C-alpha cells in the first residue's frame, strides 16, 4: 500500500489502533516505573487519556481530518491523567491545531502538524526534561521531517518515524540518570511508542484486536462465577453476542453493507438485535443460540475488531435481582463564595482532616489512578467560588490541575504546586482567607509548604537499586521528598530510620499520618525513637487511612 493522502476516516482508525495497542500493553508500561514501589501507572494513565479521545471518534469517520483531530484532542484534554497523559493530550492538541481546516493532508503537511504537536507538548511543561516522552516525540518528529516531501507516502513517513522513535527510547537512560540506575527506559516514551505502532498498523490495514478475556478483568469488576453451569445444566438462554466488525474493501459487497441488512440476518438467528454502521465499521448485538453462525456471516464482509460472547444461562443463574433504585432529591445549590479550596486526597482520614481544615471539595487521588482534568473541573463546579485554590498534592497531578484551571472559565483558579499531602496539611493549618488578598494568601501558603520536609514509608515490590541503596522485594523503604534514604525490616523501623536521615536542625514538629496498615506496635516504634533521640521534637499522630504509604511524615 502506498498512501499519499490521509483522510479523517483513516486518521480516526489510526488513533483507534493506537489506543487499542496501548491498552493491550499498558501493564508493560506500568512496570517501567523507576522507583521500586507501586507509585503511578503510566500505561493506565496514557491509555485512559487516548481512550478519552478515541471515544469522541464515533460519528466523525466521514468528517474532514481537521474536525476529527479536534474531537480527539477535546476528548483527550478532559481525560488526561498523570504527567505523561497530559503531555500526550497536549501533543494531540498541537496536532489538531496543525490540521485545523484541512479535509485531508499529505505526508509533508502531516509532518508539520506533528511539529506543532511537539511544540505544544513542550510548552505544556514548565521545565521540560529530556530523556522522557518529550524527547522521543521530538527526535522522531525531527528525523521523519527531514525525509519527507509532497510525494512521500504515509507508510514511509511512519517507518522513518518508528525507527528513530526506538533509537530515541533506547537513549533515554543516558539522558536521565534515574533511568540508567534502575536499568529501564522511560515509561512515557514507551507508551508513546505503543500508540504510534498501533497507528502505523492500522494505516497498513492490520486491525488491532483486544480480547477482553485475554487482557484481564477491568479494574473494579470481577469475573463471572461459572460453578452454576456444569455438564448437566440446560442451555436455556443462549449467548449474548457482540461484535465490532471492520468491513474490508477486498471482500465482495462489504463496503455496501448497510445496517438494515445486518439487522435482517440477526433477526433470523436470534432476538434483542441492535446493529449500526459507523464509517466502515459495524457494531452488532444479538441474543442467539448460534454465535458461530453470526461470526461466520460477519467474516464474509470483514474482520473482527472485537468479539464478546457470554453464556446468558450463567448470567441468569448468578443474577440476584434487587431493586436498589432510590430517587435522588436534587441537592440545594451551594451558595457561591469569594474563595474556595480544592485538594487531592486519598484515605478517609486524610479527607476528613482536610475538610475540617477548610477544604471545600476533595478530589479522590488514588496513587495508582491519578485524577483527570475533568475530575478537577467537576470539583470546581461543586466548589462554586469566584477564586479557587488547588492543592494537587502529587507532582504527577500538577499538570492536570493546571490544565483544568485553564479550561474552567467560571472561576479564577490558582494551582499551588504541592507535591504531598504533608505539604498540604502544613499549609491548611496556616491558611487564613479572611483578608481576601490572594497575593498574600498564596504567598503564606507557599511559605508554609516550603518549610516542610515530606517523608514517606512504603514497601518494595521488586529487587532494585536506587540512590546507591540495594533494595530487596518486601523491604520497607523510607523516602525524603522522593529520594530513597533507608531500608528497614518493618514499617515502624523504616519511619524511625528515616528521621535519622533528615536534617532535623531547627525542626520541632513531626506529624505522622498513619496509613490503613499501620498497627499500634508500628506507632510505638516511631514514638519511642522520637522520645529517645529528639527530645525537643513534638510528635503528632494522625490516622490518615491511605493505602500506598504506611507513613507520611510532615517534618516542620
């Protein structure tokens, strides 16, 4: 194939292919974390981001490429999660800007749009770091741009792009010492590689199929129990069958296949029929005892993008129908206030404390599932204030919070770059909004955060070496502001040892925010250590209820 012009339909299919390929490989990207702790899922974050854009593609396959790119960028913008997700969304936003107003483009025009994407991605980061996804984007774009003209095919463009992308990814450990020490490549760059690979495969007509059963159970769901269906069970209800079919131009009558004809066939083999066509794809649903006939019929017109077949007898036997519907009474709208506060938190105890200290709306911040820009926008709406102060409380969330602030037009949003709940706790205890002077308020809050050293205790999920310290799986680790300081046999011992690694000169307060797994004996170890070694230091214990970090220490 020699594609010289890229249409909106083909571009949409390529983005779907990229999203599918990343989804299938998200766990691999997740495992590239540079710290030996369960601290962030880059693969999941990027997958959710591009999926948010892919979700906007339905109904746009016949649209000009500029319109398709705009819809994708809009969806990604609100679904962006984590640093790599935000950067990825900005790349696609820049790409959309480069394609604006165009019906279709040649490879040279597309290369210029990629340059726009790189520029937008870099501009979204205050201090761009080389050796990350940014480097992979930029170097691959520069290399492909040097070999493109008006006659270059898209297959050739993506081949050059992919070759340099791999080379750039291999170089990331040389640019970031933390990657080299851990012996890994950059996770965000790897995620971008999977996206581009999927786009390239779709361009060549290779449909990426994600098998739901092989890919594992989606988060928050449990697989169905099958014990209720055995060798003697009657097959009463048939199979719930769903297919997403890619029509193929090389198959007779395929491109002229309409949903009415699909509906007619499905009605002859089952009931509860739904079928519709979007571009060159058909989505169908049917309850049937003959799913094999459905699959065989579909293969006459195309290839499967996805297939789901479920035994409804199992579903029926395992169902416990309970009416839990409760009519909701609309809540009275919150009265608008001059200044509101939004903070990210995880753990019931921390959330309760933050609320008591003046936070108007909490954004749930699971360590392995960062909130999206849309999550922040929703929080801003609930806060209903003229001016809103935001505490992201995680360096991987700051960009998403800022992006949400730029999107939200009903309030003036101020994002304080808090990197931990310890910083936020210290700032909230000093917060005074009475004056209404935002410059003074923000300055005081920033000063309170700057005066805090954050210590965290968690466990190692793999053998590793970090900051020159050997780590074995199962060790308890003590970090000071994200730098590994000590290794211990228990969480309490790690918290005590961590204090010895922190410069305590002039510091008189230690606030220990205890996680859900912390027991009384763990607290006692820390308590006795402070009493014996830091006589002038006051230790305050708070039940935070967080899950990833057993202890979060705010040292002031």
